[in-house]
């Protein structure tokens, strides 16, 4: 289980990118809520886990951030997808599908017979 | 790419971290607020809402820590912090920092300079294609291991060898270039080479063409290839010179090519090249006796030089067997890599200097180490407190290393500046340093500087860092700042460092002493003639104007007459003055002696003189007489020899009235009567006397008597006579250039310049290290005295005499010096034999030098220890005890 954080970070950034592309710019709190909602509350995120993923994406240039005002009039930092991010999402989605397909073949019982 | 971008962002975040941290705090705060709002919405009480939000966030501090680590580059931040801390510490003691940096700068600067010179001169390959395949080839016999090659041998080698792609021969020559277009007449150093010298080296002219086989032929039209320097200086860069003629020694030569700017082989002094067979006298062309040429060969790919030279040597031995007895023929051939051949002479001096410089750098490191140990002793409590607060040992070592690295980095930057100046100084002041033109401070040198800076920093910092961070925290914290003991180990470490420093200093002092003594010996060499107030100048009578003996003699006679009209002037003529080199020798027989055995040949240095030459240079007559005014032209069959000549050829006879047989005018030779014997003079300052024979210069034989040195002695400043005498020469022949206008002192100075150069440099390095060692001794003992003040006070209170205290402290300080001295002496005995080859008339174990070094070191270290010891002896016991 030593690698759990790394794997987690990888899939987490995929989720972040996906949410940003479907729902547009979001602040950190909103992102955490959405991920929890979409996962059907099976994932519970605290910000200490989400922040490194956001930072990494920003440092790689996949997302940018700027200060704005939230729905209930709070000052908040909004994250927005860039063109690089969009390309990264496409690539990672493809990679993810491929990876799961391969793993699925190994796990599928029908191949054994 | 994303990875790189990320690194860049993190780097930026690290540098401007203040702003980012604040930004993150704000974001965290806003998220917390939104969470609280949400919770309130769900109907929690304000306190509960806040508490829940904090729980979900997962601890503000932890999140911030994660963010900090991910945002920037933590190791860089730590390094930056260390750096800031070290800089602050250094700035608190700017004097210490400046001195330490200066010492390192001198060490690093000197090392980088020397490395640059060694890299450019000794290590960098020659600028020709496949330079490793180029060799210099010499002929060889029992007496001479590397003798120049006879043209006949060379042509036979070309036919016999299979190991070389090409082989070329060349020699120095010189031309008088006539005055033209407002340009002065000028003597040009030149080379004459077989047509294929340039293709052997693998280069071709930038303008025009190279020589062709047809050019290198006694009957061919005269052609010349210019060096870039001459092309630029004399022909103004104009390509129109190609195909035009220039007048050299009165003959017309067609310019066929111009060499590249960078081509400096074998020496940048060579201004132009002419084909070999045009320049070399016809009777020498196929000779196996006249050893006059330098041979360069290019090995075929894959052929070993040792194999190729074996074949040549065998061919030469065949020639020897065939011709032995008919004349002086060499027995074999040897090859040296061309680079080695060019720079071999300066190898030892350069490595001696480099070792001296590395010694100096080591001493500087030890010194810095010593100073840092002293400082770390003072900061022991600080270290202990930091350890107590949870700082790891590695952290403390890193911190200390950063400090010494910072000092060395400062030293390295200043040192690099020193190195630029030093390298320039070295190449411009080192007479005859081969390839000096190619020495440049390049990226290799900068890399080297960085390397030694880092090494020096670690070397100097590691020991103090380890010693400072070890040991018990508790005892350090409990330790009274002025307590007795506790720092004993640190003091012994400083003493050990000092011992090393003193030992290295002793080695340097011994080497410097030996070199300097050797230089003094050289300076004291008696040339055998006067060197005070003597001016010399050369001229060469060539071309149609001087093709007959009468023409040469007329010029010389008129010149001497006119010069002697200047009041208070004595003047004479010769071909080579003492101390200016061996030049050529000539074979001779003594007809009165029984015929020589087969294969035995006698040679003596060939010299010419006019009747007044010997008295002008005050060379004393031992027996017989000098030449007289009527011994000229055909009436010239008289000779004068030196004492060494008599010692070798007439050991038990009176040479006066005997004859020398030489082949000058005819193949059969003529007899010259010996009329006088003069005292020995040295042809080169560091060589012993060789047999010499003088013939009348007023014989006027073209080729033999046409190279002249005018020697002038006067009671007053002779240099002021240079211009009037040049005007006299100009009035006799406006096209005749005069060269090498030098006083005898300058000629002697030039030949001792290298020796004085090395000696002075090493001596100054040694002096500097002595100073460093003395300062180190002084520092350690001062520190020791402060440490032991209470103890000394106690001793005195119990009745110790001041004299005893003085002696105690003095001995304590001197002990590392004495141990270092002994170690250094032992090392010197082992090491000095390595510099034997650069010493003149001085044994590597010269007692005087060793004793002087011991005395100097004892004196310096006693002086350094005396002040603190004296201070210890003057301690007032009452105050010392009260201060406890």
C-alpha cells in the first residue's frame, strides 16, 4: 500500500480535470464537494489531499487560478482549465481506459477456460 | 516538458516564497469560511460549524506544511537558509572573512593560472589533423642522442621507410628584406623546408598554394610562402601579393601562398618559408656529414612509432656501415612525438611550479581549516544549544561546510580574476615558453577553478565541522566559557593542522632555496669576458652586393673605421659572442698528428674574429698573439684556439706553430697555422667550455665570414651609441638591416631569465606560505594562552617564575613547528631529486639550503610564538584567578 498516495494523486488529478471540463471554473472547496458528490460520498476528501494535486496541475500548466467571488459572496480562488490541461485530460482519459481494459482482461474469469 | 516547467515553477516559488505563502493562507482561510457557511446552512451552531470545518480540513498546520514542501524545493530552501546564515556569520567578522577569502583567492588564482598554462602548452594536442601521428625524427650516435639530420640521410630515409605517410625536413634561415615603399629594410627569421612540410603537418595555405615538388629543386624558380603575420604587417592584407615578387638577400622570390593566421609551427618568429633545395648549398644537398635539418614525419594510420623508427634506424645503420671512415656519419635514428619535442623542455619547470602552487593551495586550505576550528571552538555552546533543540549532526556539519564553501567561493571568484592577470603575466614574462600564443583562460580553466574551489571548501570545512559537531551536548552546555580542559581535543587538532602546514612550508622553502641557489650560481658564472658596457648588433651580408670576398671585407673595414672614430669606443667583429649559444661547429685535422683511426672525428665550435675582437671583449691571451691587420682575404691562413681546444687536441704539446686542416675553400682542405691561445669562454651560461677555433673574419669568405656581430665597448652608456652606429651602417648600405641590438648583460640576462623566473615565483610562494604558517602558529598559541590563563595564574600564585612560564608556553607553541620541520625535511629529501634536472651546479641535498631553511623556519616560528608566550608570562596571578 506504500504507493497508494501516488496512484491516488494520479487519479485525483484526472477527476479534477474532468470536473473542470464539464462544470467550468471551480474553487477548491467546490471541487472537493463535487468529487464527494460524484463518488456517491464513497470518497471523503480533506483539503490537505486535494491541494497537492491542484498545485501539481498548476505547476505543470494544466490549470490556472485567479481570485474571484463565490455564489454566496465569499472571496475564493477559482481554478480554470487551460489548453494544455484539455490535451492532458484527453491523453489521460485514453491512458486510463487502456489501463483499465488491460487489467480487466486479467481479472475476467472467462479467459481462463 | 511539464516536468521542466514544474521544476521552474517550484524554483520561482522558492525564490519568491513570501508572496506564495500568504496567497495560500488566504485560500485556506476562504475554504474554511465556505465550509463554515455550509455547516451553518445545515443548522449547526456557529462553534460547532467551525469545529467541524477544522476537522474536515485536516489540521491547518499540517496542510500548510504539505503545501510548503510541494510548492517549492525544500532542499533548495534549506541550502538558501544555510547560505544566508553563513553569510550573516561571515559578515559579523568581515576582517576574518576578507583575509580568509584573499588567502584562498591567491591559492586558487595561482593554481588556475598554472593549470591553464599546462593545459594549453603541454596537454592540448597540436592544431593539426591526427596530431598523435606526427613525430620529430633525429639522428643519433654514441655521443649525441638527438642530433639534427643530414640531408642525404633524410632522402635515404624517405626511400627506405614504409611506416610514414610523409616525411619533411626544415631548418632555420634568415633573409635581409630590402627597403621598399617607405618600409625599412628588415631582417626576417625564416624557414626553409622540403616541399611537403605543410602536407605532412596536414595544413594548406589560406591564400594561394603550397609548395610543389617542382619548386623544391636547385634549378627551380624561387618561390616563397608568407606567414599571416608578415602578410598582414608588410603587405597590408592585400591578396595582390600572390604571384608578385619580393626581394630577399637581393634575389627575387615569387610569393605563391599565405599560411593561416593560427599556424605557428615551429615558432611564431618564422616569417616566411622557402623551398629546401633552393636555400641549401648544393654541396650539402646530398651530404651525409652535415647535420643541419629537423625532420617531421607523419606515421601511417595504425603504425606504431617504435616500429617505424626501427626500420629507419636500421636504414641509417646501413648508411653508417657504408660510409664510415669517409666522414662523420650518424649510427641510428630516434623519434619523439612532435608535441613532446616542442614542449619537452618546459615540462619539468611547469610541473615544479604547479606542485608549488598546489602546496600553496593546500597550505591555504589548512590555514582556513585552522581558523574555522578556532571559530567553532568559540561557537561550541551555540552548537550544543542547537543540538539540544533538535538539530541533527548532519545539519550542523552541512551548516559549517556551507560557511567554508562560501569563503572558498568568494576566494574562487576573486581567484579567477587573479588567474586572468596571472596567466597573462606568465605568458608575457616567460621568455621562450613554447606555444605561449595558444594560452588562454578557457572553459576548461573555469571548470577547473570550480572543481578546486569545491574541493578546497570541503577539504577546509570538513574537519572543523566534524570536530565541532561531535561530543557531548551536556558537557558543552555545562562548560564554563573560560573553563580548563574541554577543548583539549580541539587544540590538538589545530596543532596537527599546523604541523601539516609547517611541513608543506618547509618543502616549499627547500625547493625555492634550491632553485634560487641554482639561479645565483648561474648568475655568478664567469663567461670568460667582460659584460659591462658592451653593445652588440648583428648584420648578415648576403646577395649579389656581397658575393665576393673583397666586397665583404670592404664593408667590414669601412664600418670598423667609422665606428672607431667615435671617441672612447673600442670595436671588434665576430660571428657569435660568448653566452649567445653554440651555433655551428666544424671538423678539423691536425696535419702534424698521426692519421686518425677510422670513424674518429674532431670538431670544434666555429668562430671568426677581427684583430681587435678579443681586446674589445677583454678575453685574455694565454700564449702567442691575436690576428693582425694584414691577415685578410687570401692571406688568412691563421687560427686562434681556446684552452679547452689545447686540452683536448694538444695535451702535451705547444700548439703554437701547429696547423689546423679544414675544408673551406676546397675539397682537399687548407692548413691554418695556430698563432694564439685565448682563455676559455662559455658559449652558453650553464654549459661547460667546449673546444673553439677562431679564423680571420676579414678573410671575407661568403657564407663563412658574412655573418657578423659588431661588438662595441665604451666607458659610458653604450645603449646611447646604438642609433649613431645604426646610422653609420645605413650610410654604408641603406638596404642592410641590423638586428638583435643587445648589451652583453641583456644576452646573459636572457639565458638566465627562465631560471630566475622559476626561482622567483617559487620563492614568493614559499614566502607566502611561511607567512601563513607563522600567522597560524601565532593564532593557535594566542588562543592557548587565553585558554590557560587561569591555570597559569594558579601556577604563578604557587610560585612559578615568569621565565619558566615563558619557556613553557614557547615550547608548547614550538612543538608543532618542530614536528612539522622534521616531517618537512624528510619529505624534502625524498622530493627534491625530482627537480634535479632544473638545478644548475646545486645538489638536491645542498646543505646550505637545508640549514638556511631550518634557521628561517625556527626564526619565523619563534617570532610568531614569542608574543603570546610573553603575554602569558606577564599575566597578573591575582587578576587571572579573580576572573575565574
